[in-house]
C-alpha cells in the first residue's frame, strides 16, 4: 500500500534516508557518524516542512513494514526545506550546518529529492510505485514537471527513471558527484 508518511515511521525513514546520504558521501554524515545522523533524522522527520518531514513523504508499506520512501517538494520551497534542521541540531547541541550545499531543483518542477527502497524489497516494483505516487502528488500540486537527480555512476537507477518516462535535461555536480538532472512532463 502507498500512503503518506507518518511520524511513527521516523526511525525507518531515517535509516533509509541514511543509505542515500552515505551514497552521496556527505561530509555531515562523516562528521557526526551514522548513529547520530539516524537520531537527528528521526527527530527531523517530525517537522512537517523539513526536507524529510513526514508531510513531504510517501511510504510504500508491505505487510506492515516500510519497504520504501520518497520525498519531494516544489522548486520554490527549496530555500526553506532545511530550516527546521537548525532547531533539531540545536537540540543535539550541534552547530547549525546544512546537509546539502548546492541547490538541486530546476525552475517549474516538483523535485523528487529522495527515493529509496529497502534492500529486501528491491526488484519488486516498489521504486516504480513510489515514482508514480510522487508524480501524482506533483500533478495534484500543480507542477508542470517532476524532476530528479541520478548519479552518473548509477545506470540502473537511470534506467528505472527512463522506463518511468524521465529524460535527461542537464547535468549538475552535487557533493562532488556528477548527476544527470532528469524530468518528466506531467
């Protein structure tokens, strides 16, 4: 079942998001460690406007287990989505810092920031279902296109997005990695 994320999913969401953050080799994760990053993300999920806040999330649940998650937002929201992290970091006694240094969105798109499927559920169509649910959300929010970034070193993910109707519209560097920026018109 596809459903909106809930605060009760916070720990599972944090563990899944960590997979992506580690793949991106974010300095934040290296500085604070994986366990502390999960604690911080678990708390941050409770903030609805945060990048990984429950209101921005879509969950694929299988037999009561979170099998995958997707998070996104309108391009106009990108400057604000990480502000709630300031309060969370302060509650952990950590200095304010951003997980992400670069802007990711292109104009006039709903941006699929993160999509990740738990390893035990991969190859079962969970990713495709989450992409479709995110596209429906983007369309409902009036976006003319949905966009995302995929690492040039991840052809399997790029293939999934192409099968879902996405096309490469540019490239960008995020956290020192080269990415394709892909979009699908809605």
